[in-house]
C-alpha cells in the first residue's frame, strides 16, 4: 500500500518557515508528495527530506507558480512541462499574462507501474482574462498529455485544478455561477477528463457537500468551512479498484489549501 498526497502550499518557503511541511511529513509520511504553487526554484529552498528523491519544475518568473514531486522511490524518468509538439499543437504561448509553458505547472515522474503527475492548472482570473487559455488550450493539452502517458502505463495526476467540478464541490454554487473556478468552460474541461475514463478518486468514497480543500482567507471561511474542492487526485480507470481510501486533510494548516490523498494497493 502506498500513500500519495497533493498539496498546494502557496509558497514552499513559507510553509517551511512555519514548520508546517516538516510536521506534515513527520505525521503523514507520504510515499509520494506532489506540491503545487511552490513559488521557488530548488536552489532557493533549504529542504532536507532524508529518504526522498526530489523533482522540481520551477517557473521562469521568480516567486511564481511551480510544482514538485518528492518520492521515496527514484523515478525512472522525469519530464518538466509539456512536450514541444503539444506546446505547438495547442498554441501554448504567451497570452498577455505570461507563457503557461514556462510557469513550472507540470512535472511528470515515471515509475515501474505508473506515471505520477503534479499539476497546477492556470487560474482563469477574476476578470476571466485567462479563461480562453484555460478552456481552449491548457485543458485540452493536459488531457492529451495524460492520455499519451496512459497509452504506456496507468497515470495518477493530482494537484490544484482551479475548478469546482459540480455544485457539490463548493459551498455556494449559485452565488459563484459564471465566476472563475466555476464557469461552464472550466467545468466542461474537468468533465472531459471524466469522460475520457479518468477517475475522481475522492468521489469513490465520499458523496455530497462539505468536503473542501481551499478556503478564502477572508471572513473566517475556513473555520466556517465555506470552501471549494479544487484539489484532486485523479487516476486511470485501471487503477480505480486499487484505490483503497481517498481523503481531504482539512486539519493540516500552513496554506490556504489543504492536502488531499489516496491510499493505493500498488507498488511503484
């Protein structure tokens, strides 16, 4: 049995200063930890995790975005971002806000029996200025990325998808219809993963509302559990029966997101 976690840390150096990452690792002891929004290059981080192999994808823009994977077992291979042909196919170039292919948003690690992908999906922005990028380019490109990997072996992809899939995935769906994170386009992009056969592991075990992984830092939202479920662990359907538990760890502090995890009856 292995434990795979994803956590948007909203700055890895910040959670280290708070001691939050250290205490989390000591208590949960993940076999694989996928981080998002690291906001740092590895040479900027004083991080000592004995027994783990570290794989980073940092944004070219300092202090922005970024992903990482920490694994007890060494990966066979590691790839940052999209392949050049996917970047060209979907026109993943500067959209006026930045270049999504240079923002450290994906790192893919290959193991013997599966791929693990840490992903930090672009935010559509409050004015929806990045919605077209998200809907027309990023989501289709990432889906194709995962399908290509799956042609070789099963895939586990996890992280911050910046979308609540259904009305059960946020506390106030009616008030947020059409707003970033809950637009028709973003939800359709997520649904395309489900339609392609990928599994939202949390929903294998938990139904209904009240299960959230992100809370605004205003108005005591976290204390009142007025949140959104925008962090997911997705798997190929071939792995679904091997998923023995899926959890949201709302008690883990240190970020405006909390970790999400699965337990998987599989050896990497």
